DNA sequence: GAAACCC
DNA sequence: GGGTTTCAACGCGGG
DNA sequence: CCCGCG
C-alpha cells in the first residue's frame, strides 16, 4: 500500500464520520453526526475563528456523543499535531497547563476529529494573558426564570451601560441563558474585571428588584437571573460565539442583534440553521472589533448614574 | 479519541 | 496484546 | 470550618 499523500494532511482525516454525536431529539433539529460537526465548523470558520485565534482554549469532548461520557480538556493532548499552537501557563502556586490555541480551519478540523463539541476560549489573549480584552457577562436564569428573563436582564444591562457611553454585544448561550460581551482595552487584570462586573450585577439587582441575584448557591437564587460575574476570573471561560453546545438539538451560542434577542427560543440556532443565517444576514458581532477597546472604568460611572425608569 | 499505563 | 485509565480543580461566597 | 458552585 502506498503511503498517504503528504498533500492530503493526515490531520484532516475524519474517522467515524457517521457517528451520531447528537442523537435525534423529539421536536428538535438533528440528529447530527461527526461529519455534520466538521461541516459546520468549516462553514462558520471565518466568524468562529475571530474569537478563538490567539486565545488559550478549553474543550469539552464527547467521543461517543452527547449522551456518552465526556471530559474537559485544558492541555494539548499527547499526539496532537505539531503545528498546533499552544500557551504554556505556569501560574504561581498552580499546576502548569499547556493550552491549545486554534487559529485556522485545519485546527477546527482537528477539533472535529477529537469530538470536541464545546469551545471555551479565554477572555484574554495569550500574548497579554493577564489583561482580558473583553468582559463577559454570563446571565444564568434559575427556573422558573428562563430565557425571556435573561433577555430582559440583558436589555437592562445594555441600557445601564449606555449611561457610560458603552456598547454591549449579546448572544444566546445555547442553553437557556444569555452572554453579554463588553470589549475593553486590555489594561486591567482579571480581578478588576470581576469586581466591575459584580458592581454591574449589584446595580442591576437594584434596578430590577427580585429579578436578579448574585448568589453563588443555587438554592438561594429563587427563580431569579444569576449574574455570574465570577466567570471573569483568570482561567474561567464562557463558550465562544458560534460554539456548538452538547445539548439536545445541537444548539449553538448565537450572536444576535439586540432587536433579535428573545425573538426566537435558543434552540432555533443550531448546526444547520446558523450557517444559513450567517450567509443571509451576516455576523451580528461584525462591528465588535471596531466598537472595542472601551474603558472598563466607564462601567463604574454608569452604575453611579441615576437609574432610569424601570424598563 | 488517543495515549499512557498496567498486567 | 489488550483491558483500563486519563483527560480541570480551585478560589471563593456564604452560612 | 465546610460545602457548593462553575
Ligand atoms: Mn451561562
Ligand atoms: Mn454560569
């Protein structure tokens, strides 16, 4: 047998392409196979890679599909291709980790082969790892609060931050929550971002009494929307824009224009529908880079401003 | 999914 | 050779 | 101090 052609990069091979990663689920899109995942990643690559490139990456992998065993992966696994970039992190007093960094379509193909389903990039770049260039505001509704409540809190956050002249971008988490992105000048350490997002959460709780909580303990959240400000700590992450989720129906964390947030349930955005939407309407976060590099301190100003009428 | 580990 | 294990883990809020 | 949490 002749050896594989070196022009067909061995790393692009996809084994078990028909393996169902998302089994059929009643009333939802799918089933979706490993090949579906690879195809999806190939199509959304130009937009997804914008948020992976240069950032340490944490993966969640499901080699036998979302109903099978799973694991997080921080380190570049042994046997990974030599061209894969990485970020060696040796935090003082912590265990050393060598995070993968995916920056091109060939990296995405490798992720599909690895059955890596969820992509969790750092909010800081590897070249400036101590200073995040975005604050992520993770809104987790605690039942009976749901997606609509998270959207309402998201819009309130947008209005509040506008008092400081700040622009905010939104996406579905893919589950029932919402993720907000505040691009900032990378000038403050992670702990400052935590403190500022906490202050924002406290102000939201003031503005929307009984609808917002900062309580860590689930039992004490009592049907409110949890502002998970601690997700901004060093090494903590939320899933990337356009990352698939390991949930029935293969939902995707979907960036949306503010006018569209809440117009559809989160499962509306999945492995098949997102590429079509991107082709027709483009990327709702296309202007994030140009609106970026905002001043984190303006959040404090916004929170000190008089509260508008309750939205 | 793939390697390291163990008998 | 083949079955099994590993693949993150800590800082912190709050009682 | 211990537990829960992500
Ligand atoms: Mn969330
Ligand atoms: Mn969360």
